C-alpha cells in the first residue's frame, strides 16, 4: 500500500483486477521487468554480479540499514569507516587498479 498508493491498492483488493508487470513497474512497485524471451535468471545473476563487486561489509551495512528503515543508524557509519575496505575503496581508483575487498565479517 505504501508503494502503490492507497487508491490503487484499494482498487486491486476490492476488484481482484489483474495487473501487468509493466503496470507495477510504472507504479514503482518493481524496478525491472524482463522482456518476453529474456531469461529472468540471467538478469538476476547480472544484478548479483554488480552487488558482489562492492565491498562486502558495505553491502551488509546497507542491507541492515534498509531493513531498519534507516532508523537508529547511530554507530553504523563508524563501523564502515573503521574498516580496511573503506581505505581499499578510496585507494584503488586513485591507484588505477581493481578493488581487492576483504571478508571481515
């Protein structure tokens, strides 16, 4: 209801109307829609590849922050700024090399 809006949610709940994936995307309920013939698994793996290329501890902190609804984040910034991966993320581009993330959690 928060994403689609009260009016749309009410309409769908009361009518049972079918909604297309494109309509959900237009409403902002989903980010992507696989076009007919595209493999959902291939697109999911492409997105997963983008995620794993990031600092693993940053991914964990972001995921936790999202789960908490960005409330009570005191202390999380310190957790990420005090890691080796923070320095790695800052140094790698200036040294023109790929990042070498460390598993620290």
